[in-house]
């Protein structure tokens, strides 16, 4: 049984865990390790070390901080196979997808290697007589990140790479369901030359999250997870005076116009709905064909594409997707399938009861397709986060655009069409934060930024890109004058107008 501890200054062993949580092997459905569930005392130690390291780290010039990131990127690349296997063994996503998880995080690290350029402030020479104005971007202090199970490499890197590049020190609280890759990333970061205390990992559940939200030594918190918890984290953290960004759940729609390239659309939809067993915040679990003819054609092709799908163990190179993360999550997804049936949706393909020979206890769910789902159904309104695709038929473009716009979530959306005008209208009018045009999973590249609307994100700044830099720094403005010793300013009692 593997024991997974915190990676904090002074070592994990020195802090025995009174509580632990099981870490599963989702392929086999057995416990493979246990992770420490830390509490306030562990966090205090980490924050003390992070506060001690922060002034030294931020005083180091930005290029030298960036060099640590360069070296970290090289180390992660050198250890890619080991990291992907470890990630896949706890999460259940197939190895190639696990590599993608790591690579999309590394893309952000790459961007952050160039942050010294973006950290430059603004300068106005001669803003008034003999007066110059300039701005500086300064770090906030100690930052914390609380991350979900579904991207155990990418999302921690979204957070800590910009935070530390800007001169903050950082404490990561990853998901207790797949905690090993975050630990390895932290170890590699230290191996890359980061001083002790710049990046640390503490493990835990709500107790640790609450300790982070209340800790006076932590200046900012970045959260990604489900919406109710995101809202809670946002409220409690901001009440404690912290800067907080909190990304939540999703229910992304794909609008399929009558003129869409149907072969391409079906291939894209199947990958985006069932890839990673649907456990992506940018999955496409809702298909909205416009018009009955489009709907019938789409359904027919989806059924045959689904028949060809091969869920399998995460190390099987022929498998398109693996098991879901825990038995509890499997039961939850299957419950949503039952609810969909009870609410009157038509269950076209039922993935419940799917088993794999030799892995009967694995947390597998077969691909599931519903047709004639309607907006009133709770199975439509709520996030299922499993390999379940729902068809909601729309009569017109207007009806189609209203569905994602009125939904409680607004993370991602896609439109499949050959009509540039319709696509342009859609992109401008839809009330969703990230839009794909003939692109099924529109996760923006690392030098743009990531963030949804409505209950998919609380707070002001997106993740990574220039938005990450804005979140992890505060602006200081300096107005300077170097008088030459001449006559005193006669208008000192009125507000200076720089006239
Ligand atoms: P989760 O909300 O259960 O957990 C996220 C984090 O919150 C974990 O670190 C967990 O330990 C902690 N946590 C859990 N319960 C808590 C509680 N009661 N109080 C305080 N903290 C608590 O999410 P998950 O199941 O790990 O991840 C899946 C969810 O994350 C989905 O809803 C998915 O859409 C969302 N997600 C969103 C994005 C995005 O960018 N919008 C990206 C990835 C995942």
C-alpha cells in the first residue's frame, strides 16, 4: 500500500496523518494507496515556510525565476512516460490522454518562461511638468491552489506556473482522489532549482480547504472544481479578504446546423463526449441538432459510431477511454442515467452494466446516448460528468442559441456549420465564455486564457495567459518628481491637474 504524504518544507514524515483517504486503482476497482488528510497544523508549517521564502524569491530577478521554469519543463518532459503512467493509474484516463493532460499544463509553463517580458510596467515620461508616472506589477505574497481530480497535472500547472513566475510562493492542495502526480511535479520543481518553500503540496479535504480559506498568511486562492464548492470557496475566501478566482462545473452544448459536415461533426462529438469518460469540464455532453432532419441523421450516425467505441483499461493503447475515477462517481453517473429515463428522455444506448473481462470490479461505464431530452429535465440542467451524451432537438437557430445561453453553466460551447454568418452571429451572441466554431473542445492556448461564465466561474480573472499574470500580481503606480530646488509650487492647495 503506497502512502502519499505532503511535500512541505521539513518533510512529510514529520507530520503523521491522523486521517487518510483511499486512492483507488479505477481499472481494477481496488484501493492502491492512501493519502494523508492534513489539517491546520500542517498548513501552518507550509505557510510559515512559504512566507519566509517569498521575499527572497520575489527579490530574485524575473529571468532567474523563469530559468527554474525552463529547467522544470525539461525535467517534466524527461519524466513524461513515468508521470503519464502514474496519472493514468490513479485517474483512469488512457495513457495518451494523460500525456495530453501534462502537455497542456506544460504549455502554460512555456508561456510563463516568457513572463519577464509581460511583467514590465508602463511608463510615462513628462506626465506633468517634471513629473513621470510608472507602474509596477508586484506579487501578492503566498498563493494557494485547490484543484479537481480530472486534470491532476494541467490544472495545478495553470495555477502555480504564473503564480511563482510573478514572484509569489505557492501552496497546492490537489484532489485527494489522484494526489501522486501533483507530488511528483512539486519534487521536480525543487529539483529544477526552486528554493525550498517556493512550491509545496498539502493534501486534504474540506478541513484543509477551510484552513486555507481562513489562513491570514495566504493572500490569494485559485480554485477549480464543482460549482457549489467553487461558490463556497469564493464567498468564504473573499470574506476573509483574499483575492479569489473559482472555476466551477459545466454543461457544454454542441449546436449542429443543417449544413454541418456530418461525418466530421460526429467524429468530433464522440471524442468530446466520451473521451476521458466524459470527465472533462470542456466535454460536450449535449448535442443540439437544428431541425428534425438534422436530428435524425445525427442520431443514426451517433448510434453506429458509439457501437464502434471501445472503453478499456487505461493502459490499453486500443481503448478510447478508461474507467471513471471512483465507485462512488460511477454510481452517481448511473443514477443520472436512471433519472433521465424517469424524466421521460429516450435512452437510445445504455452504458450501465458494462463490464470488462478480467476487470469486472473496475469503474467502467459504457457510452450512453439519450434522445429527446428537454430543458425542464434535471438530467439536462445538472452536470453528469460521465460518458453520457444527450440530444436536445431544436427547431430553429434561435431556439438552439437560447439553450446554452439560458443554462446555469456557461463554460464552453461549439457550433458545427459551413455558414460563416451563422457562426459569427452565434459567437457574438451566445452567453458562454469559450466558443468553438467547428472545434469541439475549445480550450484556448496558453497565451490566451481560460474561463467560463455564469456558474462556471466566480471572480474576475480567467486562468493563465495575461489574465493569470493579472490575478497573481497587484499594480503599484508611482508618480515621481525630482524638483531642482526652485520656487515652491503655489497651487499646492488645489488638486494637481498636470496642466
Ligand atoms: P470537487 O468540487 O469535488 O473538488 C474540487 C476540490 O475541492 C478538491 O480539491 C476537493 O478536495 C475540494 N473539496 C471537495 N469537497 C469540498 C467541500 N465540501 N468543501 C471544500 N472543498 C472541497 O470537484 P472534482 O469532482 O474533483 O472535479 C470535477 C468538477 O470540477 C466538475 O464539476 C468539473 O466540471 C469541474 N471542473 C471545472 C473546470 C473549469 O475550469 N471550469 C476544470 C476542471 C474541472
